[in-house]
């Protein structure tokens, strides 16, 4: 089979001419990994899609809206992303404002605003909180000299919304009609920032015997997923969250499915109900998906070692040869780093000895669950012969 596995991103729209070959691929022994909702593949995935999953508001993070945006390059969401990005308003006359909705009502003690880096300086702001259908000023700051404005509310205000109204900004010391802000933080009495768009991950509970072997015991996924009702699919993992309130229908029969598997012919179709873009940097998750779809990896190292080192595994005669290359060698003062390598023994013919090229002494091997493990210290390259 030319492809050991095929990944299908969320929101993929297929026509029947495209869906048919995928069904045949799985029937013939292929491994399909689909994310989110995928059109025309309900039968192959063994589910009925029921729309988007409604997670509790408090774990979804804060949201923000503004009076205007200069361009799509400087959107409002940059205010809450925790990165050195910024929001730039349109050029309409002052004031400009940013309204932040918190995940839940909290006692707001302090609001902090950080101006865009460079010759930009917000000097005058009003911090407003809701009062009936209107807004009241809870704190005013005038003639600020620092890039970071710290506005302490006295007394603190219990609210789930805060509006920061920007009244004046300087650019190279001259007044301008734009607002340029890197971030806004909304802190409670304990100093916790509630103005973060980063969601709280939801733990995934194993529902299959091998779940821990695939994903470990601490898998958590972001709270953006579709709701599904299994038809022929097996639920492998469920979100640790109760779903709709008592009395409302629960099409998934309890905690909502996060990972499902449908065996079809000689292959299988796996559905991850979360969206793949939010999982891009989730190393533990992708490692688990690989184990689930195609089995244990031939070579395994810690995630931080996988980012730093490069590996080349070849066969030479009756032996296997592994090259471990340190890709972060500086020009001078290089300190070599020890790295533990784990190999699937059976796939390599169950080698009994590993020898470092340039040394007559074999490396110390340990064995665990069908894998052999050893430690090397590339400087910057180590070549190991396995027999």
C-alpha cells in the first residue's frame, strides 16, 4: 500500500468521486485519520455529526471586540494572544475602545495596558465596567509616561466585561488619532489574568484498554470540537466534561467522544472530534495518533531531543546503522549533550549489540516492552552499528 496513513483536515469538503477512493483505501487495509466534521464520510467514520460541541464558557477563554481595526494584519485578537503582537485601530477621531468579555464574572482588581513597542505611547485611558445598559468609569489614568499603564480599581469591580477607552496617544511625542496596543490584562485580587484568549485544555479520559499506551494518562485537547453520535464506531476517548445540562438530550451517551475508531474491511478510520490546526504543536497527541494508526515508532526520543537532533537509520549488509546528528552545534564552545534512543527491536531483527563507530566497547543496552534503549553523546555526530 503506497500510504500507511492518510490525514484528512477538519472541514474537508469531498464529493462522491473523492470519497469513494477513500472508502476503498480503508477497505484494503488503509488507516484514515480525520479531524472535526468531514462531509460525506459519516458511514466510513461510523458516526452521525450533531453540530458543534458546547463546552462551558469558562474554559473557552476571553474574547474581545473593538471599535475599529486598521487592517487584518493588526486585529483585535492580538490583544489577548500573549504574544508580542498588537492591535491598531482605524484612523477615526479619538476615543477608541476595546471591550473584553471574561470567561466568567470575577473581582477585577487591576487592568493593565501595554502600548505597541516603538515610538507609540497611550497616555490617557478610562477603564469602564457595565452599569445597567450603560458603562461607568471605574478608573481614569491621565498623562501616563510609561509604556505599561497599571490601573487599580478601588474598590474592585465584580464583572465579566471590561471596556478600555483610549482617549489619547502620542507618536514620537505628537498626538495622533490611532490606538496602538500590544496587550490588555485583566487581573483579579490574586493577580490571575482573565483576559486571555488561550483556552483551558479539556482532559481526555481513556475508554479503550490501550488508550494509555497510545496517549499516556494526561492527554488534554483544546475545547473546540464537534459533537457526534457513534453508529458503528468505537469510542476510544471521551472529554472529561459532562456535556449538555441535565434534562437535555445527550446524543453521545455521557461525556462527549473525543477520539473514535471504526474498523472497516482490513483497515480503520479514526475520528478526532477536535480541529487539527489547534493541535499543530501538540507533540504528545501526534505521537499517540501515530501509535494508534500505524503502531509504535521504530525510533523514539524525548520531544526536546527530537527538535534538536536529526536521525538517519539505514541497513548495511547484515547490520543496521544509526547516525545521530546534533543540529544545534554553535561555532565555538560546544557542550555535547547526552540523548537516550529507543528502538523497536523486532523491526530491526532484534539486535543484541550496539557499537559506537570509533570505539571497541559496545554500548550498554536495556530492554523494555520490545524496545532496546541506549544512551549516546553526539559531538556533533554519533554513528551506531546494531547487530
